C-alpha cells in the first residue's frame, strides 16, 4: 500500500511539473508579429504643369514588406512591390528594405529598388530608389527620393529633400527643396517645396496615417 501511495504521489508531481513547464514554454514563446499598415497621400501642385495626387500604401509583418503605389513612376502609373526588411542598431539605428515588383498603366516595367533609413538622436536620413528598365535601354530610368531630417521636438520634423523623377517633366535632372512635418499620434501632416521661387516650382502636401 505504501508503495502504491508513493507511486501515485510521484506520478502526480511529475504531471504537475510537466504542466508548469508547458505553461512556461507557452508564456516564453515569441508572439507572432502583427500586421502594421501605413498609407500616405501627396497632393502635388506643379507650376505650369499638371496637378495630381500620388499615394503609397504599405503593409508589414515582421520583416515582410508589401507596398503599392499610385502616380509614382508617372501620372497614371500603378505599381506593387514585395520586400524584406533588415534592421539593427541601438544608439544609431538603421533599416534597409530591398524590393522587387512591377508597374503598369502609363509605365509598364519590372522594377527593382530599395528603401533605407538611418537615425541618430534628433537626426535621420531616408533614401528611396528604384530602377525601371524598359524595352528601350535608352528609356531605362532611376527614380530616387531622399530626405535629411531634424527633430527639434518629438512632434516636429524639419529638413531638406531631393528627388529624381520624370513625373513633372521639365529640364531639371534633380528637384531640390525643403520639408516640414507635424506628427500627432499616428497621423503625420507635411509640406514640401521643390525649386522654391523658380518658374518650375513644385508644392507638395503630405497626409499619412499608420495603424
């Protein structure tokens, strides 16, 4: 009888320990990364040209990055991309996302590109570029957008911006300008001015949200 009782107690203890271990393993297991989304619209006023609005929508889950663009490569163009994000750093943080995809509409081509950012204290930089090959090698093109920002306050970002685009037409190879952004919770409102004061000045508003 004593042996039976001892065996029963041992079995109960073993079952309890196993259940606790399984509970601890479940608690310590990494949770699956949730999806995050962002959408940004850029109403654009082109002096002496066609006004339009471009838009970018993105979805991320862990390192997986999905993106769709409208009126980006050209007015009337649509494009979609998939990418993989690499990131790191502590005091100096960085992130790089190579992307591949394609464009259709007024621009039709396979597209490869990258998005990269780096931040240190109140300073940050962002670069977005893509190579658009076409059936004619002479028409192949590199689109690029770059920003250098400074945050005097957590809600305010000021800086300079540059881009290489064919959307506007004109003779300038590079468009240069200034930027200002205000962030409140998940919403960011901004303004850009390219070629300020020139005959081909471009004014661009920005309205973005993350959720």
